[in-house]
């Protein structure tokens, strides 16, 4: 059986190990290095203003397709994990909203590059695909948050 918890933990460990400002690192070309990598849901986890940028790893779906021919314990599994980077450039910056959006684009591209360079989440993972990216913003009076949602599709064999 494929553990979605193990896959999620391995993704967090992968992002943490690559949270560098060097070429190809998670925080490359960012104003501030990523300060928090969390396994909680981005919509439920409050973040202090000094803890940005932050990256959330959210488990979304898991589907199983069992083989009828051959070994009964072999199956194809597809897992969806969302990676949600959030940037808050700060209320004191002159162009905070624009800077926050620009930082988010850089962080999102860094994450996409890391996953596109083929990671090993377990000895049974076949593919890790960046399937879709959506950009979002919160424009409240005192909020300068920009976020994206990166949908990862992970194909595994059981």
C-alpha cells in the first residue's frame, strides 16, 4: 500500500533539503529565503508576517487502479499533492503588491524547476508531473499576499 503521508513527508524533506539560494535552489533569486515549509493546509494555517515566504504541501487525492491479470497486489496509484507557495512582501515596501507578485512568480518557477528535474519520492514512484499552476492574490487593506497552487500528479506502482 502506498502511503500518502510518506509521499507528503518526502516532498517536504525534498523542498527543505533544496532550500538554498544557490543556482537551482528553492530560494534562488528571492528577496528572502523561504522561512517555513509546512504540511498543513494553506487556507487553515495562520502565518506570522515575519514567516514569509512560506510553502505548504497539501495532500489532495489518491486513486487506485487494481490489476486483474497477474499479481493481485500490484496496482497503479495516482496521487495529487498541491504545493502552495505564499509570499507577503511587506506593507513597508513602496510597490509591495507588485513585488509580492514578482517574488511569487520566481518562487513558483523555482519549485517547478526542482520537480521537473526528476525527484525520487520512494522506490516505487514512476512519475512526478507538474500538471497545473494557478496564481492567486489577496488584496485586503493590510494584506499583500500572493500565492500559487502547483498541482503535482504522482504516479506510483503498488
